[in-house]
C-alpha cells in the first residue's frame, strides 16, 4: 500500500495545501473560518504537515498500564473483601482512601506477596502510623502519596504546621529509602478549572518545591496524580508535555527519572442528569490516559457523584478499562501517538507555554509563595470562569445537561449522597483551591423544579 501511494500521489507542501484550502473557501477568511484559539492560547489549525513538524524526545514507560480500583476504608474487613474481589476481576492495583488510622493486618489479609501495586490517599499525616505501614509493606510496591503542599492548596491549611509537616516528611524519607513516598496531586488544579497548560506548569512548580526542599534524590519517590478531562487530544498531549518538561528540569539537577503517573477521570465535567453519559466521558478520558503514557489508571463509576459505592457501578468502571486493555488491545500504546503531527505539535505548544509559566512562578518566589499570595488561585479561577461562560452559553457542551436535555428526567429520589460540596466556614492560611463542576448551578436549579 505504501508503494502504491508513493508511486501514484506526488507529495504536496504545506503551502500548497493551504493554497488549495483558501481556493475552496471561495473568498471566506481562512483565519476566521478555520482557526480556533483555545483557553490555553493555542491555535488549532485545519491541518498539520511534515514541513512544520518538530518532534520532542519524550521518556515513556515501556510496560503496560495497570488497572486500579479505589476503595474507601470505612471497615477494614469490607475494604479487604472489595480488594480481593477486584483482584479476582482483573485489577492489578488498589488505592485505599484513608481518613484515619486503620488495622493494617486485617486490611491486608491475603493480599501480600501477590505482585500487586498498592496506593494510598491519606487525609491525615501520622508519622508513627505510616512508619508501621513501612514495616508491614516493605516487600510490596507501594505509593504512599503524601502531599503536604497539595493539602495546603486544597484545604488552605497544613496538616499541622509548615515546620511540622516538612519535618514529618523528612523523617519518613530517612526511614524509607525505596518506595514512593511523595505525590503531586494535579487533580486539585484540574477539578478547580485549570487548563492543560496551567496544570502542566503547576505540576512542575509543585514538584520543584519538594526537589528544592528534600534534594534531587526524591525524584525517584514522587508519583504524579492526574485528572483527565474530555478534550481528547489535549489530554494526551498534557501528559506527554509534562513528561518532557519533568525530564528537562531533572536534567538541571543532573538526574534522570521517568515520572510515575497515576490517572483518573476528572469530576469537573461529570453530571447528575443523563448520568449514563458519564460512562462515555470516562471511556475517552481513560483512553487519553493510556495513550498519554500513564502507568496506573483508575476509573470512576458513572453515578459516583450521587450514589454510594456499589458493585454495579464499580464493576462497569472496571470493565471499561478491562475492555480497553484486553479487547481493544490498548497495551504499551504510547508509540501510537509518536510522529502524529497534531498531537506532537500540541504537545510542543503546551510544553512551551507551561515552561514559561513555570519560570515566572520560580522568578516570583516559587509555588508556595504564589499560593500564599493567591496568584495561583486567581489564575485558575480566571480560566474556570472562561469555561463556565462557554458552558452557560452552550459553546461548551455537556450532553444531557446543557444540550439534548431529557426534560422529564427526575433524579431527586435517586440521590444518596450530596453531589454539591458543602464547606463549613473555618479559618485558613491561604485561599483553598476548590473543585467545582461545570453543571453544578444548572443542576441545582433543575432539582428545585422537580416535583
């Protein structure tokens, strides 16, 4: 087929393609008709060509992605049972959501020495408890995901205090030389409305706070937690741009490391009404994560916003990833997007713009300093408002919410947990970065009108 094409079709330059397009437009303005500028300031063109192609060298993992199941620990026995069942169903990784210390022997009964991958998401910081976990899980692959800067950004406060939190991390780093202890929670920025360039830049600046404080050795101990949105190609490019820039920055520290990335669907675009559409959103978001090169991917149930975790929703979420991996053969697929002119170009543009923001943050005193000043919060809020205006006007579409609505749908009686975040007023050191879904206000109005 390649010989056939080579023989029968002469190559055309980018200029020739543009000339042909302008001719076919019959006088319409090329720039106004076919060019689209995104919130990131990136201009999407109608075609991409080898003449303008520049490829970035991006370090990517060679192994297949792992499917992860998230489990909140309310009862150690129940969490253990859920983990056991998830593993039987093809899951190779478990992420435990932890609100308080737990009985680790009950939780990990019959789960150890099975070549599994364990992740944690702690909502507290307890040096003694985590040290006990080190001892129990010393022979396992574990990502502890301690993110004190992320906790400050999300809640507005340290776990205890700046000095205490950093001292605890420093002590734990001394005790654990092998496993991934730290994390950078990019979900915070994405779910609050940051665009792909901002997310990439803030991830780098966030990580650089840890590199600066704890030294370059901890580059091997950081996991990056990304939330994936529905802008398919931009989300693929986001992860690739981050990998490229992270490698670039580590080069300044004279070290080399391939970033470990955990990915999951964004909640920003999920909806209460026509909730089954969420399955379509999470499918494309998972595909972006796979093609972008995430190491571990967790999916969320289509009804996660308003329903307690249940076997039906969780099984569907697992099956979505299993189908992509086993039936669609999405294995070691990072090479698929390599040399793709559009994705490579978008990757380069995201990287260039994110690097400029990162440099500005560092010149402005660093990420922590700009969090305290409120600069990061303001920039995210500005972009979130732009997206909200587009959603309200119908330019940004969420099917079933602001377009193709089922006016007869009543969901009030199906809501088991509140889908709207309610924050009790409390004193904070900085303005917290709060998640906000695009369809929230619209849904609140519809719920009030339900009979």
